[in-house]
């Protein structure tokens, strides 16, 4: 049996959203614990460099992560290395956030910022060249592939839409799809077909990412599933869109979500579970970027502050933004 620790707010995950939420809750003098299973930074640690963080023309992912962490610690947030296994709302309205060491972090509010996990191909070379040719985010990394030949893997909406988007930068985009038709919506397919920079390789699966001997991707081994013919295609980039799973399995009760499993929130980032807030990549929204994650987190932290105030006053404060009040 582990120990029970008491906080005003517990934040699950120390990616951009978690660290930004911690800055704001700490600044609001709320006793804050940030539970992170790895090193603080989240997906920033898988991003070589960013050129879309406003105010920095180019910054390394780990460097931005370090700045976020140092800044958020300034206001008193406590970072704990722990893998959260469960977030449960008790009958008294408090939450128990339980770690795999069986420690319990008890708080009247929780912000879940556990991000999501892109589904991997699971082929040799994928991890080795991740960030060195292999990417899971077109909007983030597309600009690094100007006038280069790249491949996109997948056949759903994300793959087809992002392949079209990537032709802004790449000289040629091969779309690799294991079937002989796309699952993507017809309008996206038509747009792709009309794009002269795109060539679709049907009934084809990736087998291996290969490198140039200096650490960068230089090609991809492909197999035709009908003929079993294998060939290596020269390409310096590989964008993988075969699925993305929000890390919501730790929420131990029903919560409202969209068709893809992303968490639905109100305008204060509160989920359908009172006192449970969500921010960043696991939230249902148009796009997933560092800027949107920290925007969500700012709102969630201020939402928590107002929620706790209303709870302390008996739970009848009205949300000034009209999202239905803070009945607790
Ligand atoms: C390869 C790549 C490149 C990208 N490039 C850019 C870019 O150039 N510009 C840009 O704006 N965006 C970019 N993005 C997107 C951006 O990184 C994400 O939108 C952003 O990191 C989301 O922040 P987050 O805090 O919601 O989630 P994450 O960054 O995913 O952080 C979630 C954190 O929660 C932790 N966690 C998860 N489950 C648990 C648990 N059970 N217990 C404890 N901790 C847990 C994880 O370890 C992680 O640290 C990129 C993404 C990828 C994958």
C-alpha cells in the first residue's frame, strides 16, 4: 500500500500542456503536483527542432522543453516521476490519482494532459530515423523537406489530406497504401488525384527505412502485397499516418468523447466529469500543436481556479463565459 498525498490540483503528464498548466496553477498559489512517467517535455523530446514557436525562429525540441520546465517550476509546482495508472472521482467529489507504485495523489481537481501516441509502423529503421526523416506530423515537419522526395504512409483522411499539404514543400510525394483504394473521404481523394506532384503506390507496404550512412534517412524498402516484388525507393522523408491514440485509458469512468476517442470539453476545458479538466493533444480539436496545447492548458488552469473557488463557496458560481456554471 502506497502513501496518500494531498494537493489542490494534480496534473497528469509533463508535456507542453502539463508544464504550462503547472505554471498557471502555481502562479495562482494552488498546491500543484505534476506526475510524469518519463522526462518532462512530452513530444517536444521527439522533435528535433521547431520553427513555429512564436518568438523563436528556430529552437531545438529539448531546449524548449527545458525552458518550459524551468519556468513552470518557478511558481512552485512539484514534479514527481510516476506512471499514473488510474484517475478516479470519489463520491465526495475528490479525485484519487493512483500511480503504479500505489501512491495516491488526492485533489479536488485534476488536469489530464497525457497527450497521445501516434501508431507506429513497427518496421526496422523507423525508430532509428525518427526525427531524421521519419515524422508523424506534417504541419510540424513538412517545411524541413523543401524540394525533396518523400513518402506518406496510410490511406485514411489524415494520410490523404497531409500528402496533399506536403506537396507545398516536397518536389514529389509518394503515397504508400496497403489496399487498392483509400478509406479517405471522396473530396480529399479527388483533390489528391488532381495534384500532379503525387503518385500513389497501391497494394504496397513499407518493410524498412534505410539510411545514408550518416544518420539520415535515404530510402524506404517497399513490398507489393499482390506480387511480393520488393524494391527500394529513394526518399529523404517518410510521414506516417496510420492512426493516433489519445492516452485516455487512465480515466476510470465514462467521459464524453468524439468518434475517435478524443476528450470533449466545455469552453473551460472541463470534461463531462466535474472537476476533471483536459488539455492538449488528447482533447478533441482541429489541430494538435505546441501552441494549441499551451492555449488549452492556460484555459484549463484558470478553469480549475474558478472551479475550486466555486466549490469552496458552495458550488453555485456562474461561469462568466456562459458554459453552464460550476455546479459541484
Ligand atoms: C515528431 C513530432 C514533431 C512535432 N513537431 C511539432 C512542431 O514543430 N511544432 C508544433 O507546434 N508541434 C509539433 N508537434 C506536436 C506537439 O509536439 C504536440 O502537439 C504537443 O507536444 C502536445 O502537448 P501535450 O502536452 O498535449 O502532449 P505530449 O507532448 O504528448 O505530452 C504528454 C505527456 O504525458 C505523459 N504521460 C502520458 N501518459 C502518462 C501516464 N499514464 N502517467 C504519467 N505521464 C504520462 C507523457 O510521457 C508525456 O510526457 C510534433 C509532434 C511530433 C510527434
